């Protein structure tokens, strides 16, 4: 079966050739002497990066977010202001009347959701209309109109691979359109599409440090991005969801950004469904991945199968999520997508005192599946520091285990987590500085991981400019019998 590792009694030569190899395996570093910034406050809501910037017309669309919605399909999510809402006059009449007025305001949660697109600037040869938009209200907050359109899944047919698509999304009134933007569709699935660069960010928030992370990410120029949870740190203030989406929109409107949920996406307020903003504002392609929950799903891109796991839903060995993961990993065609990347929010392995042990129940329930199916790399966040492991299985160094990378250092308002345990043997590099990373999948067997700290100068991507860089070589376990034959 592709992806399942062969017995470990492989000929020594093959093991020597293909066994897990971390360039710089002795690169143990605490980098504790590095000067770190203190905690930074959240940007004020009137900060220019957090305010509507899509034009003077209040009907202009904003907060555009692109994501992969399946093979050849792209999801467009964006927001427009509710039009014609006259509830403000009711506010002076008291809370009960105001609430009734907002109920009436739901009538105004409407508008056409349309995307015009084409393959040359200004030449829109296609148009796709979406479903009826959504809205929600929490206390005295009314969301804007939340639009979603999926292009490439309907009669228009899948979008061509590796192609620049120019597009604009509809505004709140007929005839109003947003400014044109563009993105490049993913390359065809398969190893022939490598190299491919995946940007990785965690625990981003909305501070000056978050902006620095985004600036550095622009220089990295990834082909798509995964954000491993804790997006906005809105924590019940839903204006902060709008502010965060505006902050990231210059990037989320031109690259595909895939999310997994963190604890800060959970609403935990009376009368408010869990994950309300997270699951209403963004497309989470669980249905196309055979997952019953938006809190875990997977997708393929270029030569990688990427699995987005949910740390905050059932995750023991007998859970629905574990059953889904087992089926998902068993179905991976390693000849087509040789790299298997898993993300989650709460890490299985961390030697930081912050959130110590929080990922342990999920590790106990699901680590076995990752090892059994030869997962190559696991990204997590939650701990606001950077840490990279050697290959590890059940706490012990093991050539057949994944490399675990914690990258919860996107720059949120809670600041870096600076307290460490004594270094375990599996911990290869750890540093409580803000930054981001990139995984360059070079071919079927080799990849380069780089971590870049915000305090360093913004430079073009490259291992020579990274604070931490390592070459990952797929193991004999990850390659499986078919992979080994091909590698020979
Ligand atoms: Fe978190």
C-alpha cells in the first residue's frame, strides 16, 4: 500500500541512502541570546491596515480571501456592508427595541455574490454567482454580508492549472465591483509540478509584529499559505474579525490561504455557536475531503497531501476524526503526492512551558496514524515560539517518525513564550522569536524548510537568509516499497 513503511530490515545501503537525514543534525540551538521585542499591543481599530480600504463607495467589497475548494476549484469569500439598514434610530429606544430592529435588519442580509474572472487583465470572460450570502449578529455587533462563490466546480469547468486569473468580486449594490486582483492557480497534481513553496504561519493576531510577519512573508513569496490556527484573536469582539480580514486581505486576495482552527477561533460565549465567525466567514473544504466536520479536512496541492487536523474536536483513537484520518491517509497516492504534511494547533511535541501537555490527549489518540502512514512533517502553533524537532516517535528519536515544527510565533498580542524545559533529545532548534516559515518541496524526496525571524532584515527567500534551515529527505518509511523502487 502506498505510504505504508516497509519493515525496518532494509538493506543497509538503502537505509544509508534514504534514511531520514537532517542536514545539520547537530544544529542544536537555543538562540537564547537573541534580543527579543516586548509584547506589542493590538493595533487600534482605526489603524489604516484595519480599516476599509477598497474605495470610497461604501458598497465596495472588502476582506477578500481565496482558498482551494477542490481540484481546479477556488473559493472566494468577501464581505460587503449591509445596505439600507435603518436600525440605528432604534438604538436610542432601548436594548429590546434595538434587538427587534436587528432582527428586521436580517432582511437586509442580501445581495448578489458574483465573481467575474478572466485570463487577461480587465477581460472577464467568466462569471459565477454564489449562494445566498450569510450574516450573523452577536450582542450589539452585526456582521456585514458574508459572500462565498466557488469558481471551477460548476458548469464553467475546472480552472486551468498554473494560470494567472484576473478577477473582481461584486459589491453591495448592482453594478458595484471591487478592484481587480489576480492570483495563480495551483500547478497540476504530481511530482512534475515540484518545486512548490508552501508558506507556514501560526497564531498571527493583529499587532505591529503581525504586520512584520506579513511583510516578511511577502518577501518569501509562497505559492500558498497554511495558517495553523489562532487567526484574529478577536475573542468575542467581532469587529476584530473584520479588522483582521482587512489586514490580511492584500495577501489573502492573491494567494490561497488554508486555515485550521485554534482555541481563539472558539467563541465560548453564551448563545453563540462555537466557531461561528470562523466557519461562517471562510470556506473550509471538508466536504470535498470526505470529512463531516469543517474542523478537519485535507487537500492536495502540487506534490503534497496536506491534512488540517482539529485540536478542539474529538480526537481520541476511536473518534470520528481519527477514523476519517485513517481513511484519508490510507487513500494517499504517494506516487502522485509523495509529501504528506499534517497541521494542527496544539502541538504533540513542545519543550516550552506554555500550554505544556495540552496536545498530549490528541497525540495519544492519533500519533500512531501519522507514523503508520509515513507522514513527513507536522506543523503546529499555540505555543508562541519556534521549535523544530528531529524525527521522533512516541517521544523517542526514530528515523521513521515525522519532523515536528511548532510555529505559533506569528506575532499576536500575547507575546512570545520564553520559558523552556530542559532540552529533550528530540528538540533540534528552539527560539521564542516571532517569524514565519516556508517549506520548499524540491522533488519527490527532498525539501528545504526555512524559518525566518521578523527581527532579521527582509530578504528574498533562501536558506542563507534564514535563522533556521534544514534539508528534509524522505525516509525509507515514508517512501514505501513503490517509492523506494522509484528512488533507485
Ligand atoms: Fe492557541
